[in-house]
């Protein structure tokens, strides 16, 4: 099994890089050092194919300068090995800042507060040993799959990023974020049927490879009978990972500014936002919390870019638990400090996890057992936005749509293209099950920390038949 490794030399500490930036700066400056360790396994056709580990470090210098009309900002990010020219990067950032127009997201610096107690600690890391229990379990799964004419494909990835945030104001913050994902695609030997399963993790101690393989095998077994269905609206059960893909996209579009300017699904026709409007009759709560067990994430803003829902001027802003939807009612939208000052509201920053719960206790098996006729839609693919004002999304089903009859899975069915708005969908959910940590399929390159329940939708819109397999 080939092994690979790559990275940059880092004998010079992150703290020393920060000291060097602050010493070279002649303008107010914010510094972000992000040190990342990564390990991965990949497999195909019942064989491990590659494993590797990597280490990299990025240095971001954010310089601000007084200009006509306000304050300008410039952001320069570079890979930072031991031979990196820190002074040259600072000089470039300051030159660009002085030559730039005033930033519309400019705000006063975030209060420095006391330095984090662990600011001087070295970065956290990972290596291939994180898969010590995963690799042997995969070996057993490969042998069993080969004997049963099944093929297993997939990968496991672990990323540990340590971010150091400092500013000329005295701000000193440190955060470690651990991201792990396990994806498995099982196929029949003739490649006519496939099933996908996945898991999110912080450290791989909670990834049950045997159970995941068993689930994929069970789903492949459902392909023993196939049924072609026409387009239409079907009662549909979605597992946690599938509904996560839709709600993550809704979360990414939940900006206060576009809503207030009448450009999003969260706008009212009369002007303003839909905050305070009931979106679901069920007591659905959609929240983010940096301290949520199992899906912990950075507890303060760390960003290298500005946009409608983020601002480099907000770096270091604390991130408390936020309820976006509270018991079915829209409660909050993402709002930079600059926009909050204009709209006389509180600033609210995006957080890198998402939790949905409505108090349901049923398992997905119990929900299937309670279905007279409907579909089990296991995962979505190629999701794209059609209309921002309604947040209409389109996409494809993939790797498993199954027919439920009289409480049992009776067949696999053809794939569909769907057209749905996740915000409209919230009002058509008739049942939620027990929330659990999950991994979405479409967006897991960017968003892995979700806790979601399985849901029942009374009339999910399968708009056309898809020939995708």
C-alpha cells in the first residue's frame, strides 16, 4: 500500500511568526496562523490503495489603513515554512491596504480580553495511527465483500487544524478544530447497484466500520427487486444525512443583509426579514453551538475574507450558542458587526456546526415501519440553487432510493431529479425522529458537523426521472 507525506518545515513556532509580523507592522494588523495536520486512507475494489499524511501552515496578514471615507483592509495569505519572508508579506499587505477603497464592513477592533491560557501551546496534530482500529476492520470487510461478490470503495480522512489569532490590540486566541469523515460506497460486482453510507467523527474512536458495512450490505440487498416509478410527489423519509444537505444550504444563505435588502427567502414582501415568522408547525429548533458534544468547533470568528455574512474586522468575536429557528419560528440570521450597526441589531456570526431537533424519539426503522407507502431517500447529489428568493434547489438522488410498502422496504427504485425549497420543506415535515450525529453527502468537503433527525415529508417533489446510476 503506497504511503505519501507532504508539508512545510515548521521549526519556527506559530507564536514566533506572530511576533515577527507584529514587529514588522506599521499599521494596525491582525494575524492568523493556521497549522494543519492531515491523515487519510483510500480504498477501491476491496483493497486499500493509498495512505498519506500531510502538514501545512498558512500565515494570513490583515492590515488596515485609514483612507478617504473610512478604513481599508488588505488580506494576504501565504504558505509559511521556516524560510518564509514575513516582513515582505507585511509590507505587501500594508501597501495594498493604503491603496484600497474604504471597506463597507469596517468596524472597531474586537475587544482583546485576556489571552487564551493555551495560546503558547504547540499545535495539535494527527497521523496515520488515528486509523489503528479502522484499517483492520476494513480488511475484514474487504474479505467478506469479495466472498459475497460485493465491491467496497471509499476513504477516511482526519484533519486537525490549530488556529492562532493575534492582533496589534493585544488579542490572543487559540483554537483546535478536529474534523473526521468516513465514506463507504458499496456496489454489486456488475456495478448495477450501489449504496452509500458515511460517518462524521472528531477522532475515529466512535466510527463503527462493521456497522457501516452492514448497513451498506443491507441496502444493496434491497436492490434484489427493482421498480420503476414515475415523477410525482411522494411521502418520503429522509435519513439524518440527507436532510442535513438541504438544511446546510439553507444555513449558508441565512444572511441578514440579503434578507433585509429583499434578495432572499428570508425576506418579506413588505420589506424586512421573516424573523418572528413561524416556518413549521412542529417544534423544530435549528441551532449552532461551538461546545456541542461530538461536533465541537472554533468558539470565535476566524476568517480570511469578507462578504455578506463574514468580515475580517470581526476576527476574534466570541461565538455563543445561537438558535436560528426556535420551536418552529425563525429566530435569527447571520449579521456582521458592521451591518448590525447599520440595522440597529445585534451582530451574529456563523458557526461551523448545525443541530436540528424537534423532540422526536423514533428510529428510522420505526418510521419506515409506520409507513403504508412511500420512499426512503438515502442521499442527495449535485444540489444547485434555482431561485434565491424562494431558495428553490434542484438535484439528483443517488446510491439508493427505496420503495416502502406496508412498513417494509420492498424494492429499489429509479433515480429522480428533485425540486424543493428547504424552507418550504420545513412546513411540510410531518414527523421527526431521534436526532443523531451524521455526515451529509453533498457538502461534506466543507461541512461535517451536524446533528439531525430522520424526517418524514408528506409530498417530496420528485420532478423528473433521472438516468443517473
